[in-house]
C-alpha cells in the first residue's frame, strides 16, 4: 500500500479534457478520483468555462483537496489530491 501511495504522489495522472463541454469534464474527473489511491494526484486540463465552478464544487462534494487552480487564456488547469 505504501508503494502504491508513493507512486501516485510521484507521478500525477494528467486528464486532457480540452474541447469537452459540461458535464463531461466533471464526470471524467469524478471517475478518475474513484480509481486513485489516497494521496494520488491528478492534473486536469480543460477549456470548458464552467469547469472553473464545477470542478471545485466536485472536490468539495467528494472531500478531496483542490491543490491548485490556474487559467491560461482559454485553458484551465486544476490539481486535485485524493484524500
């Protein structure tokens, strides 16, 4: 179990959700969080403007941690850690 956690922390999974529209980005993030071990990290890249509301709300709902959020032009990036 400790090895699994160390691997998850060392190599975050990247979800490239650019081009997908609501509700698809949040559904993909929910599915990815479901398969991550505790301590696992995902980096989400998306262009849906509603993701800036939907993904933080999802993280609050699931009890996981939003580690970071940034916007670069049309693209938003979120870093989420599974608790």
